[in-house]
């Protein structure tokens, strides 16, 4: 009987020791898990983009996008035809188009301006080789913008402007043709409140309800981007602003070019990289350097200008992507030729040109007003829209071409 009791005691003690070891092991395991989770959270806070692929972990953070008003129909009350004749951009363009060979006098390496200064030309184009890439994403950061799904898209080779169209280049066009932009005809355009003088702001009584920092300012145009008391004398190498889609198409036609399709634009933006957020990769600040002109600080009240600019930057600023293209994201939104739609096929497609009709046109790239907390659209996959007659102080364009114009050969 005593022997039996002794055996039971041994068994009981063994089980207690086993249970104790299990408890210790489980405690250690949970401690390691908590430690790893804490490190992961710190990682996300310090550099979320580093681990993103198009959207990645950004998805949950930005799915409830706070609109910057970029996609608002800023000119919703404007007539499509300011003259009342329902003219299309093609009819507008017909007035100002010259054969490319007759443009050569204005297509040199430098342009002499009326003030006697010489402005270096920025109308160069680069060949973008044809290929296939993944357009869109299956992890949209802003689903309502139609960023998905990911689909394989084939693109034919084409040429793309190395730089956004600058004030200097647009001035050459205007001087040669006498063209008047839609903002000039209508008599106003939309300006970010933070760029306006107190004198101008005191005269304004309206604002965009969804984005009260957008104000309609009289006598605002590409020559006077922040209202009548502003000018572009020291910004000739900055992107031209306050140009509508119709204005952009007219310029491109005159230059023997065209607007890029959305597929061409995104393909060019990615610079041979697949499933990356930005033209250079996933990290917003590679090696601590600024590669893009966006908002730093707290939108819309404080812009610290850490990248060197509060508003737009010269079109030649920041490193180019692998195709040699500058400022594909940030600085100024860029028009594309496509009509806006948010539902896309997941099928493989060849040289898509978008719907044949619509209400809004697609714009890409984001602008100096974009901030991760409220308008995370400075990604290659991101997109937004405006009506073809809309113009604003953060909206510009660059051209594309299927064949390089003769004067650039």
C-alpha cells in the first residue's frame, strides 16, 4: 500500500513539473509575440510605405479618404462652351494648330523672352518602350477612386514629355497663337486659400462646400495663378497651372503631340518597376532625400515646406525615374486623355484608351497639396477626376506622342 502511494506521488509531482514548464514556455512565447508586435507597430509609424506594394498596409489606414476636393467638379456651374456654341476641343484646336514644320522657329534650345532674358527649353521628349505591366492594384488605398483591380496591360511604344509643360513653354504657345484659356474667358479659377493674399481673400464670399480651402478667385489664370495681384515672372520654369483639359488638348495639338492615355501615364510613371508605390520604389524618402513635391506638416493649415517648396517647384526639380521623367508625382496634377470610370475589367488588355464618352476626365500624379493623411494620391496607381473645363492652382499637364515631332528630332 505504501509503495502504491509513493508511485502516485511521483506521478503527481511529474505532472506538476510538466505543467509548470508549459506555463513558462507559454509565457515566454506570448512575451516574444508582444515584443514583435510592438516593433512592427513602430515600423509602421516610422515608414509605412517601406512595406507597401501599391497600397499594402496603407489600405486600412486610408480606405476612408478625407477628400481634398481634388475630384470635385470645381467648375460644375460653368458652361461647357463659354461662347455658347457648344464647341469641342477639336474645334478650339483647329484655330490654333499649325503644321509642325512651321513651328521650328520657336523650338530651339532656348527662347528669348520679352524681358530680354533667355529661358531654357523644356519641351524634350523621351521614348518609352512598349511592354506589359500591372495596371491598378488589388489593394486599393482609396477604393472609391477605382484604383483596382490589378490587370495586365500591354502598351505600345510612345514618347512622353520629360517635364511637365512649364509656364515658359505655354507662353511660347500663347504668343504664337493668341490662345485664350478657358479660365481667362470665364473670368475666374479655383485657388488654394493658403496661397492667396489677405487682400484677395477679403473679396471672396464663396467656397467649395466639400473643400472650403478651394476659393473661386476673379481674374485668376495661368499668368496670375493666385489672383490679380500675383504673377509668374519668377516661375517661368514651374508647371503651368489653371489649364483645363480643353486647354491642354489644344496646346498638345499645336505642338504636334497629344495627351497620354491613363495606361500610358501609369506605365511611364512606374519606370519599369512592378508593384511599387512611387516611380522610384516604396520608400517615400530614399536615404532621407526628397524625391517629390508634396505637402509636409498638417493639411490644410501648416505646410513646413521641408522639400524646399510651399507651392509648385520648377519642372526640372527632384531626381527623374528610370525613364528619365521628372515630377511624375506631386507638384501638379496631370491631365490624361481618358474619360473617368471607376469599374475596370480584370482581363488582360492591349493599348486601352478608356471609355468613349463620359462626364469627367482622368488626372494623375497628385500635387504639392497632397498629404498622406488626407489625399494619398501621389502614387503611380492613384487617380482622380475633373470636368474638362475645370481649372485650378494645382492642375497642369504633360504631353505624349505616338511619333516624335520632326522639330524635336
